[in-house]
C-alpha cells in the first residue's frame, strides 16, 4: 500500500470525529465524594442509563438470562441497538452476564465511539458463578473469586467500563431472613477490590460495587457502605446501586408529587453514605399511566426530572431505566405481542418484531413504544451544568468516615471463607495494552506506558498505539 493511501486513510479517520471532544467518547470515569467525574476534564458525569439484555422473541437465545450478547458472534444485534442508544440519549448501559473467555473489543469500542459507559456484571447463571442463597460462608463459592478476577482482567483495558457490579439482588429471594447471605456478597466485593488494588501498576482503579433491591433499605445501605474492621479500606463497596420501582401514579405532574421518591431521598439523606448511590433500575409500571397511540400505560418518566434535580443529586449519582426491550418470554402471558396492553412485565421502552424473530434465522428489528420518546425527551432536558468540578469534592470529601455497621451482620473475619481455604493460583494482572477504537480520536485514548524498569518500547508498538490497529499495521508493512 502506498504512503499516500495510508495518509488518506488517516485523514478519513480524523475527519470522522472532527467537531467532537474527548468528553464525547466516554473517557475513564473517577469517583470523588459520592459522584462520578470525567478523568479528562474533571467535569461531573451524570449517569443517564438503561438496562440492556436484548432477548429476542423466540428461539434458543431466550432460554437463559446469561447469554453473552456482547461478542462478535452477536455483532448484528448490538450494532442495531447502539444506534438506538445514541438516539435515546443514554450515556451508560448495564449488562448482566459476560463470558470472560470471549473477546468484547468490537462491542466495547462501538460503545466508546458512541460515548457510552458500561456497568459490567460479575455474576451469571452458571454453576458457582454467583453468590448463592446458602448461609455464609458457603454462599460464596471459591470458584466465583477466580471468575470475578478473570472478568476484571479482561475488561480493565476498556476505558468506558464505568464499574463492575459484584451482584444483583442476591438477597431478594432468600427463604429465611434476607440478611443471611449478605456477608458473602460483601466478602466477594472485598476480594475484587483487593485484586484491583494488587494490580494498580497495570490498571486504573475501576469501582467495584453492589446492586440491591430496594428492600431493608437502611440496613443494606449501611451494611454495604460500612466497615466491620475500621482499618480495612477495601471492605465496603465503591458504589451502591438500588433497584427501586417507585412513582406508580400516572396522574402526578411534578416531582413534589412523587411521594415514594420523596421518602427515598429523605431516607438516604439520613444514612450518611460516603459512596455514590445509583438508581440501577427504575421506571415503575402502573395502569394509571396514559394510553398513547394505541399503547396502554406509557410511562412519562417524571422520575428523571427528580433524579437529576439539584436536591436529588446531593444523594444520587444517576440511574438506569429498566429496560431497553420488552422480553416476550416474560411479558406474553399478561401483555401479548405486540405488547400494546398493560402487563406487569412489559418493562421495555420498545420491543422486537416480527413476533417470531430469533436473531438467528429471523433478524429482530427494534420498534419504539411511545414512552421511548418520553424518556428521550427527559434525558435530553437534563442539565447538570451547576455541578462543581471534581476538585471541589476532592477537598470536601478528603477522608470521609463510613457509617456504623448494623448490629445484625457479623464481621467478615468471623467466617472461614472457601475462597481463602481452597488453594488457588493468583490471577494475573491485566496487560498494559490499551484498546484503540475506530471512530475515536487518537488523542482521546489514555496510553499507559510500561514501567520504566520494563524493556524499551519498540517502534512497532508505538506506531500501533499511535495510529490504531488497522492504520498502524498498514504502516508497519512499510517499515519492516
């Protein structure tokens, strides 16, 4: 290939992103105080998200909650949906299960080019892949520690990983008192934070948090924020997510009428939290919402006005609407396809068509509900320009004191944890090699060079890093 052709490719790459700044490409996020900030500018980052699991209407991809849709095998699915994310105005998504043995470069790069962050779940529906409903310490399988570290190792290279979730509602379905397996969840959080700390020479400090149902509100919030050992800085979660389905009154017209959320705000104001709190699932369904264009009970997402108001931002760092697409296998009994009637499981802001699509032999197309436009309008109107820069919170939250632990939870060191009793080789730390993404300006990638004690960086490595994989490799053909 001639050098002039390479130059043309390079200019094409630059022109495709001209007029945008690095803030538009999901730069690495940091936590200061109880909020997220851009590591580039230090500006406040309001998380405007949606939960994402693109289960089709029919076929083999509907049978489990742990299909990893985020690999090259399913590129046609996530490329379709990322365009919808951009139109919807979200800057973050939640994904619930990944296979760390597969490559996710294409998916994560496409999201970065769209300016979208990801909370990556560390659990899945496989044997020993999540905290169980057993009593501690057996509710934390030794194999789960290895799996969690492996996921972090594989995803740490992606700058748009907002955080890792160590669990989702793990105590919700306990047959006895639901606090019983919470120590297992907390020990898993601690182990994952310890891995991030151990690998701090080769990866950034990506937050490890927990997502819980909005039950036992005070006890669970305090427990995941507190430290039974005051000297153990790794014991508490880096962030807490709450799945809270409030505001079920379609007649409410202002945020002062959101009685459930007013109480939620009041409670969290009293807890003395020292970590960010996210609404990781919200968007209550109720028959009182209006019918629009033949679709019953279309949510107005008045909660968005509340969540991003100055008062609520003092306690909450943003949220994720539940969810992107209605899942036919869940909703069809009470709201049959095309889901134009009310049903308690018709959670999507859109759905897939045709009715028999399986995204294998019959591709699914995304059809927006009227409420999709309500959410897009609310997200577009969010204005957080009055938030201070991260420097303000670095001063104000220099050394926060976590709340006191509730009495009913035993200290973590009172258990003999399988993850410590079963011999395991230490998980290797991530390799210091960032991923460069098509459609993202070169200057908008954080390059972490190897330590000074490492071998010299070769010309081949510099070219590939500077110009990205495709262009860099083409230039290398001229240099070798």
